[in-house]
C-alpha cells in the first residue's frame, strides 16, 4: 500500500492542509492541456509493445541518466537518426535498467516507475537484477490484456481531455480517425510549428516544401510562407486545437518589417546560416505580423488560440522543450 502522505510536507499543520486539498482533487477528472502522447495510440487502440518499449526507451529522463553512467544509447534501444541498428530485445533493455537501478535513488524517475508498477500494474516486488525477469514477464502479461489497451487506460485514469502535440506538417489523420469513430474520449491536437520556424532544424527546407504542397501556397516566398503557416494553424483550429506550443532556444525577440523579413527568408531558403537563423527565430518567436503581438491567454505553458490574431504566438515562460530527445545523431 502506497503511503497516503507520500510527497506531502513534513510540517504537521501544512501536511493537514495538503491532505484536505488532495482529498478534494484526487477523484476529479484529469484535464491534460499539454503532452506528447502519440494520438495514433488512441486512434488504433492496439496493445502496447513490450515493457521496455513502453517504460524505458521513450523516456529520455531514464535513458539520459543511464547514458551518464556509461550505458550506450544503442543498448537501450534509442532510435538513431542515421538508421543504424539498435537493441530491440525488450528483456535485455529491462535487465540493463535493473543492473543500474541504484543510480536512480532519490530521483523522480524512480518514484514514477515504482508508482507505475505498483498503482497501475499491481506489481509491488522491488526491482533488482534478481527480480527483473519476473517483473518483465508480469508486465508483458498485463500489457497483452484488453484492460491495458490505450483507451481502457484513458477511461480508467479518468481523463476528460487530453491534448497531444503535432507539427505544422502533420496531416492530423489520427485526430480525424478519433473524431470519426465515435469513441467518447476527448483528444485534441496542439499546434507546434517549431520545425518550420527554426532554419537550423535538419530538413527545414524540405518541410517548407511540404508545407507549400499541403496548403497550395508558394513557400519559396515569405508571404507564401506566412500564408501557409496560417492555413495550417486554421486547420489545427478546425481539428479542435485550443493552444499552440513553442520551444525557444533563446529569449531573444525582434520585430522586422515585412521587407526585411522577406529578404531574411530569401537568404535562409538559399543557404541557412546561424546568425540569420537566430534572427528568424527571434522574429517568429515574438510576433507573427509586425506590430501586432497576439492577444491570447496563457494556458499551462501554451497560448490559447481563441483570441490570437498573429501567425505565431508570444513566447510563454521561455517556451517548452519538445519531448523528442530519444532521437539523436
């Protein structure tokens, strides 16, 4: 049985207040305004893969800590951008975690994993080298059951709304499928244009070409680029999006006039360079149309779309980092 006062303050009076607040909130539905859940998990509603692919490989907090202790990312099954082979044996990956379990002492990752095993899967055996295989087998057995499919867990967890995050060039097919099949769970998309705003992001030019194909706009021109991004933002709004999400490498902001921005864009389309790229990010991290900062309401690290007038949203608390660190060079 998990300690009911887990993570509550040690001061008795403050702890009592925490108990009261928690008792009020613990059974309320979950409204998750930001996250990186793959919407296809819920659209297809297939059983999850092996335990390692669910709990270790995509969790960059776990894999980074293991990497800091000398564990090779290939051995952890982390996808390589160059397509080279990596470990695919889930049991071998799970055993690696067990061998290095001691380095997770007093970390949020260990707490989260132990609570997940105990509260979600009813597995209360402490993880160790000696218990790793038995825990892996118990997890695999549960994950094969219908009760642990994505939609069943969505309903079990009492999720009222889940917001996923997609890039500007995502066709939103998963969300269309969710909307069409009649399932009662509410899943909405979030517009994240980083990979068409950052010229230093590998494949930027190719994505801009794709953006033009999707919208019928000429993305070789700055005017066409802005129109294309606006069109995709409108498509996201039509698909149910209520917020945008942004990652900002720096806090720099600029406001170029249209002529300056057009010349900058033309240079970047020909040959991106770090200085121009930073200016471009600063322009589009601050204002979408010169002189008109968007009028929006801050919503859990994102900006609500309801009242925005600009193509891109105002920087919010330094932006939010994408949870895509499991892919690397």
